[in-house]
C-alpha cells in the first residue's frame, strides 16, 4: 500500500513579487494591485523573507533598494523593469508596459522610480525631519537688546 502523499494538481506560481513590507507606501501598493496579479498566478512576498537575496542572486543592500519580480523560469527584474514585466501579464496594462519601455520614457520612469524608492519611507510618513539646532546668538545681539 502506497502511503506517499503527492499533490499532482498543485498549481505552480507564475512568479514572485517581492515588496518592502516595512514601507507603508509599498504595503498600500500591494493592497491596491495585489489581486490583479494574484489572479494571474503571482505570489507576493516581503523583501524581508529570509533567503530572498540569495534566491535572487543579489546583495542584501541591492535587494532592499527596489522591488523585485521573479517570473517562473526567467531572470529576476527590479524597479521599473519589474513593473513593466508584470504589466505585460495583464491585458489592459500591456499598452502601458510598451509605452514605459520606450527609450526616452523609460529613462524618465527609471529616474522617477529610483527617487520614489529612495524616499519611500519619508513619503509614507515614517521619515522625520530632525529639528535644527538653535542658532548661536548674533555677535551683535547686545546692540539689539532693549533695556
């Protein structure tokens, strides 16, 4: 009698989308766009999942810099390329993927995305601007005081 349990009906993911789970902006984006990609077989995972940098073949610093997309059987994509790759799997987003991949627009999209990625924690309300230290009194402050 064979007691081995196998699931031959298991569905392999179409790929994995790695997002920063410590970023409120990223979590909100995942909530907003999550189902669109989940319905197409993609699985969302935090960048903070142990072993992610090794799985993608990048350093931990590079991993945390941007979001990543790992399509099944293909090389990982990050940043704007990840979004373009994902959009190609959604019929109504495919035209946007084509436009974003145009050389001039892609350069603009890359710089915009990288700025957003660098500042994502401040944009999400977690960043605090340090208070300025008090200015030293003006050297002629004695002349400005009134009796």
